[in-house]
C-alpha cells in the first residue's frame, strides 16, 4: 500500500514547518523567523491514527520575493502531483486562493487552516487537524497487481534476470511484491533466470497460467515460450495497478510514427535509479533510434521534475514507477493527454519495440 502523502502549503512564515514538526513530534525541518528557510520540500514518514503510514511534506510555500523565491515556489508546485491530501495554511496572503484553486483542479482533498503564527500555541490545532485529515482521506483501494490474470493453484513462471544491474543479495521490489501476491493467492510460483526458462518449462507437468518476465528479457522469453502461452511483464503489472494502462498501450502506438529528430521525454519517478537506469537512459533510446533509423533528441526528467510544457515532445515514456504513487502516475498521464502528447511506459514501450505488444496479457 502506498503511504498517504500529506503536503503542507501556505505563504512563507505561515507556520508550515512548525506544524509539521509538531505533528511529527520532532525536528523535521528548520523553523525560523526569517522568511524562506525551507527550500526543498522536506519529507518525514510518520504513523497517524486511522491514517496509517503517512509522508508529511513540508514545502517552501509561496510569497517569497526574488528568483530564489520563484524557484522555491516551483519546487513546491511540483509536490502537488504526488500529494494525496493538501494542508493549506491561510494567512490572508493574496496567493492563498490561487493555491486552493490548484488543489481543486488536481482534485486533491484540502484541509484549510488559519495560520496561528505568533498567536495560539501550535499544539492547539493538532487534534482538529488530525480529525480533518481523517475526514477527507481518499479511499485507498487495494488492487491486485496480477488483476484477474491468475487464480488459486495456477502455476506462474517468473523470469527474473539477476545480472550486474540487479542489486546485490536481494530481489527488487516489484519481484518481491508479485511473488508475495502469488503466494497469497495460492498460486505456485516457479522462478528462473532467462537462461533457465526452457529447463523450467520442461520440468512442468502442466502449462503455466502465466509467465511474468522482466521487460528486459521480453524478446528471449517470447522466443522460448509457445506463442499461445500467456505472457506479461513485471512493469506491465505494476503499471496496471497504478496507472491507466490503456493510455500507456495507446501511447505506445506513437512509437511507429516517430521520425528522426523528434524529441522524446523519459520520465523517471525517483532520483535513485540503479535498477533501471540502463533501460530508460540507454536501452530504450537506442532501440528507438534503431526503429526510426536516425537520431532522436532524448531528455531525461528525474524525480519530481516533470516539465510544465510538454508540447515539444512527440512521446513521453514513463518509468515503471516502482516507488511512485498512483496519484503521481495518473497526474502525469492526465497532463500528457491534456497536452496531446502520447505517453507510455518502459514495459509497454519495450513490448512494442519487440513487436509483441499484441501478445502480452494486460491486467484488468
Ligand atoms: N504561536 C505560534 N507561533 C507559530 C505557529 N506556527 C509558526 N509560528 C512561528 O512563526 C514563525 C514561522 O514559522 P515557520 O513554521 O518557520 O513558517 P513556514 O515558513 O511556513 O515554515 C516561527 O517563528 C514560528 O515559531 C503557531 O502555531 N503558533
Ligand atoms: S520509480 Fe522509476 S526511476 Fe525510480 S527505481 Fe522505480 S522504475 Fe526506476
Ligand atoms: Mg518552513
């Protein structure tokens, strides 16, 4: 389950940091009487009653003059995309209403508070704040990653390359999550690396209900597996549970209309990318260049940085989003569709580039 992201907005010195610190019960970000002490959003994971694990995001807010102020404001705005609940600290600042409008446009529930800076002790607002957060919390649907594709007693083959890109001594999160879900569902998972797939299949007495592969091994797995045996990838399952997979499948069609010189945006949802750096930054761009038979302009956006203007791009390819929230992925899809730019993701793009998009199983 994603942690609920609660982000605090308001004018400089309205008391955001003080409130976050009081909620978290410890120093999270520097509280100061000088405007604009908090620059980058500061995150703190805490557990709140009835809300479960939450990430509190203390933003720099708005209303600080100068270029640094504009940069702080831009970084605060970028937080909106991944916010589940916005807390707006009102201090009669002329920008307060404009920010409220932005939350409403993004369909984010808002808790509005009067700034108590220099007035009542911050502790007085905490019980009300928690009650209001509980009241507006969005429903968190638990969705199955393998949505409708497998059931009890099904044999499911997992192809998981453990090459130099794989972290040492452990499996990556999507593999762990899907393996756990299969066990919970009463399936019989059979794990192998790409080279072991044929032997794994030879050893089975009945045909697997599904084979799930790392997208990087799509071509090899597709060549080994009989064509009518269901096949999908970890990233397709992940995208299905977190975003609008139909938009991604639709967006992948744009791969066929790309031309040399076109601009492609690779959007990574986090800044630590050891697992998939090679896919997004090297492998996919190279496959695309080969496909268009020429060069392409490729821009990488990492973490919260997603360009405000998407119109220069002919295609956006979003990463698997293993640590991204559903809200973030959906908001990016929405922005892309509004700008009229096709958007797909790593897994779907790789399936399309390998010519097997029609062959893969898509979760419900
Ligand atoms: N009395 C009182 N003072 C507050 C409260 N919240 C903030 N302050 C004071 O207002 C100033 C600015 O607070 P800060 O949390 O840094 O504001 P931010 O810029 O919105 O993060 C600091 O001097 C705080 O001590 C509050 O609820 N009650
Ligand atoms: S969130 Fe995206 S960029 Fe970050 S590790 Fe996961 S797939 Fe890679
Ligand atoms: Mg602050």
